């Protein structure tokens, strides 16, 4: 079996064992760090579908996390408590927003795409700050949480941890399936050689828009779970700095790699916790550390740990047996 798959299987096993091992050792606070890392990883995995597979660098992806969180929070405030109904609402709203914004943003490429996604992200941010009935700038504290058909099974920290872990595993598996399928091959071909991909009969716009909508909906699931865990939502969730963090996680872990987003999220949370315990201005060290990583691990953490495993060789992608 692929060594990277074995290592990631071990990572998932360790994550599964954490809620049973850490509390007896008096390290329960580490569970909150792991939850934060897993929620970041879910959003980063969705972003990697755009950046790593499709070459669409977005600086407004955190907006979809905020859309998922606010949709669920407003649903709760309106009396909807079933988490499955809230999930459906979050997926519908985020999917619609992604469809509309993506249809406009994907008419551009490169730095223009980055700037228009940044603009849409900021529009959503300022829209959320204007929601005075739901806290405005101050955010919204939730006095009740979602239930599962009246049961509190999705409210306890232990149960919620396992739900987030299962969601992470499903997101990771689903994006990998998409990436290895014909859909992913067309995305990579369009990234590497869009003109030839169009000549081969593929609608680049349709494939990219589909990927954009899927990524937005996955990010919204991360937002819903973040709301359920933090019991609080804030417009800051949609700020461009959050989108920048997600982009750093993807690049740091390794663009378009099988495990890059998860590795990047774990690395970011660990570094933040370790450096933050010694220095309040921990980003003064974190910034140069990222520069060193970019210079000496150009393929990201995934390439550094698994140098023999690469999703593509020499930038060549094949679609229907043809080189693009």
C-alpha cells in the first residue's frame, strides 16, 4: 500500500483514539485543539479542490464557512433545531451563493479571479456585519444548540468530536475520489492546458463551476460544525485573513496532494499553540518559518514527508487516455 495512505490511516486512528486517551491523562484541552485543526482541515480540503486541482486561487473561501455557520445559527434562532435540517439549509444557501459568485468569478482567471473572490468574500463579510438582529459586528452567542431529532447526541464534546472526525474523513475521501476520477483529471487538464482541454470537447467553465460549488458546500459544513462547537458565530469568520489562513494551510501542506490540507492544518494549530505559549507576537516567528518552508520544502509538508508520492508527474495530466 502507498506509504502516505498508511501514515494517514495512522493519523486518523490517533485522532479517533484521542477522546478516549487524553481526558484520563488530564489533557482534555488538547481535544479542543484537535477539533480546531479538524475544522480547519475540512475547509482546507475543500479549498484544495479549487487551488490544487483546478488552479483557481481563491481569497474569499472563508466566506462559505461563515455562510454555513450563520445559516445554521439563524435557523436555530428561528426555531429549527434538527441538525439535519440545518445542514440541508447550509448546503442550499452556500451552494446557491457559490453558484452565483462562481458564475461571475470564473469569467476571469489568474490574479483577476483572486481579486474578484476577495471582493465577494468582503461583500459577504460586510453583509454579516449589517445583520443587527443577529449581533452585527459583535457576533451572535447561541443559547441553544442543534439536536438530532430531539436528542443531545450532537451536543456533547465527545460526541461532537467524533462527528467532526467522521466529517473530516468523509470530506477527505470524497475529494480524493473526485480528484482521481475523470472530473479531477479534467480539472487538472484545464489548469495545465485550458486551450487543448476545450479543443478536446470539455466545457472548462462547467467543470470549474461545479468544483467551485462543491468546495463552497463542503466549507459550509465546516462552518455549521464550528457553530455547534463554539456556540458562537461572528462576521470575522468571513474575513479575508481567515481565507488567507486556509490558503496558507493548503500551500504549506502541499498543493494537490492527497494529505496536504490535513497535514497543513495540524501543523498550523500545533505551531500556533507552541509558539503562542512562549510569545504573544507568535506570528513574528511564524512568518519567517513559513518563508523557510517555502524555500526548502517547495512541495509542502506532504512532499517533505513523502518525496516519492506525487499526484502528478512533470505536470502531465491525462484525460481519456490523451495527454493534455
